[in-house]
C-alpha cells in the first residue's frame, strides 16, 4: 500500500510457546489449510492457536477483527480454493 502508515512487524526469534491467530478469509478450503497449520504449530512449537473468521473474502478484515488480532504474537492467514 503506497503511502500508508503500515509497516511490517518484526520477525519473531522463535515460535516456541507463542500465541498465534489464524485468520480464515472464508474461501473454500482455507479453513482446512489453517486447521493443519494450527495443528503443526501446536505440536511442533507448543503454540496456543485461535481461529478468527472474516465476514467476507472480498473485503479487508473489519476493524473489530483487526483489533482482536492484536493480542497475538503472530497471525497466519490463508486463501483457499
């Protein structure tokens, strides 16, 4: 996004024990991909994972969704199909 105030978050030193948000954009199969990612994060890194769903895949996540993701150390999102 040119000219925006957004910046990339700092890279985590480790995923071990982190809280990870999984953002489902509700496209076909995104949920299944994120479920697998979540299981791997839990088993490989002892992460706490929590799923959140966007209302629609055609628009940006609503402000309340973005606010709810701020409690996580990292967020993974997926596009299905």
